[in-house]
């Protein structure tokens, strides 16, 4: 599970900004009379967090980010996505997507920093990475085992500019033949990527989690490639062989549940390409005949909903992370709410899958859907860099209408709109 993520000098993010999934400390204050009369739910009644075994840490199943256009919401997710992809497939973009903060000439010359904390089986892993478009400057992996709760080094490497090589350190818990691979690493290749091809028991839970996250990234654009990718993952010894049909069926059931007008969905193998599949939408006519057409002819909302539903159900089965930029785009707010509730409910989310999403839909802030520590905001600083902060940083009554207060600018993170006179055509007036 993700505990928190920190990024510095990436796109609109200048200084270090941290997104935390750690639940805020429980308030000891008693509810006011007005709160009691309105039956306002406590945070734990809204969403019960996941407890980290053996630690005094609770992890939130859902994190939401709201903010004005161009405030940096998407860049927070892009930074997290960039790191997760980089750790799984290495230098997949040859540095093209690693863009520093360009509005400061010093930042352009500086590297980007990433910091990730995760928890598996009671152990906490801490990974840090510093790199630029040319090479990795430092990489470090530590963990705190449940048995001692003390931080232990697994490995670290720091680029030595004078010697033009990495200075390595390895912890006693990281011994093994895999250490011999250190010398074969390229200057911009993470060591954890090589470890994913081996079986190093001390880091295997983290490796497994990282390898699954590529299926949970949803950026609001429907793409049938997700279906092809999932089918290609199937093999007699692969977990996907068992769970993929279940995920697709559950995704289909969600789509039919929300009254999209579909009778059914079929996935058929195409004849003109090996290992390629086409999705078809089935509809029933008034005279009870079944007709079908390519799924791309359905509305954009239906397409996106199916894509999202399949990813969500797959990640529910695998127990990983779903990252969704503009979660409610082209989807009705009531459906978006139901999707969020799926993550909050331990019966539909038994494997502790997490959701991190951005949205402009402030209705998601109302009616006890999200806890205060699940709501985050982004806004621009005077230097145009992104500031990230949580609603829990504010003293907010439990019965406050968060959505209205947000639009009123009580928490910042809303656009500044100039006076309407500034938009009048030249030569016109109010007379």
C-alpha cells in the first residue's frame, strides 16, 4: 500500500510537495449539538482506513485532489505515474517526460527528486530517487521490518562525478548473487528494475506491487489496448489467466448496472491480427432482436466507464493502486460517487486497493462521501509553482458544507476570475 509520495522539481512542482495516504489522527472532540442533530458521520464512519499490521498507522483507501485549471493537479499524478513506470520498465522515455520546473532558471539545471513510502506484510519500504535527463544521481532503498521497526539499508548508490561511476553500499539484509548486477547497470537504469526480473525475497512484495500498477493508471481516455494488454498477459502459469475473465465480467456488470442502454458486451478475437481483440456493444431492438457494433461507436462516457470499470475490478482482485486523472470526466456524478464507494467498502475492496484521483466535480465533497483527510487541493503560488495541501490542514466543522465552502474560496484552490468588464469587447459598455 502507498503511504506517501513526495516529488520536487517536476513540471509545475518546484519545491518538495507530499501527497499522503496516512489517515489523520482521530479527533477527541465531541460532536456539537448541531452535528448530532444532523447525524453527521465521523471520518471512520465515512471510510474505514486500512491498518498497517504492527504499526500505529492507518492508510486511506481513497485520495482526491481538487483545484483550478493549470494548478498542478494532473502533474501530481504524472509525477507518481512517472516514478512507478520508471521503476518497472526503466528508462522508457529516454528522459523526455522528465521535465523540470522551467519558470526558474536554476531549477532547469537541477535534477528531479522522488520519494516513495509503501507498506507490505507489516514492513515499510522507503525508496528515493534523484535523476536528470542524462543519468541517475542517487538511488536508495531502505525498509523497516515489523520485527524491529528500525530502518535498514538495502542498497544505495550515489554518482561520483570525479570517478564517473556509482559509489555503492549494500545492507546485510540484501546479500546475494544479485549484487553482481550492480556493475552492469546503465547510468539511467534503476536497480529495482533489474530486481523485478529476479526473486529477491526481501524486496519481492514491493516488486510485485510495482509491476501491477501499470494496469491501474487511468487518464480519462478510453483505449481498447488495455484489453489486448490484459489478454496478452495470459499464460498457463500466469495469475491473469484466472482473474482476467473475472475482472472483465465484473467490469461488464458495472456498465450494465448504470443504465447505459447496453444489452451486453462481447470481446472477440480479430481475424486479421494475432493476439488482437475487438470489443462489441450488443443492443436489443424493440422486437427483441440482438444487434451489435464496435464499442467505439458508443458514447464517450460509456467507453470511458467500461475502461475504468475493468481497471478497477482488475485492481480489486490484485490489490494495488488505481491512478485516475479527471475521474468524473464524461461520467455522471452519481456514477462517479458509486465508483468511489466501491473503494471505501471492504466487501467490494477486500484486497486493499487504493484510488488516487483528480476532479473538478465538487459534488464529490458533499454528503459524507469523503473524509476530510481524503480531500486535497492544489493552487498556484506567486511564482506559478504548485502548492499541495490537505483539507485536514484547516479547522473544519464536521457539518460544514465542504463543496459550497470550496467554491466560495474558503480553502483556496479555485480560479481567480477577473471582473466581467475585463471581457467586454472594445467599444462596448453597459449602457
